[in-house]
């Protein structure tokens, strides 16, 4: 099964609006700065635009005979975690890295940071 790895991160900014960062991960984020942004909660059309908005989108679609990632599954993951961070006030950050998508499944390593009590 071929897979495609991508990186997504949700963070809470100073004005308490929830922002979402999406990219392919690794050197694509660190060196090429290939990321897109959105404000949570997202609609499916907004999540798809984030996915299509990165330079590496063609890699996600599949390139040079390699299968790409499951774009519908990536969209679903972004939407579900966008909803979770909006509904649970105590969550400060959700970091999904890596996310592997296959034809039918996805595997996600998730880190959730809870706000500290004052």
C-alpha cells in the first residue's frame, strides 16, 4: 500500500481565534515553508482549499506512478479535529504528525496540549 505523509497543526493564537496550519511535513514545512492556513471551525470546502493550497498538492494526488494520499480522508481528519478543538475549551493545541493515509484508512499520531489552570 502506498501512502502519503502530511503534517497538520492546530494552534490557539493571542486573540483566541483558532487557526489551522496544513502542510506535507518535514523538509516541506521546515525548508520550503509549504503550508496553508485556515480559521477553525472549517467547512469541508475550506479544508479542501487548504489541502489544494500547498505546493505539494500534486504529491498528495499521486505523482510519477505513486499513489497519492486519500484526500477525502485528509479532509475528514482536518474537519474532525477542527471541531474537537472548538468544542473542548480546555484544549490549547492539537498536533497531528505524522498522518498516514491509505486508500481506505488513516493512521494519526496526535499530541493534545491542555491549557494550564491559573
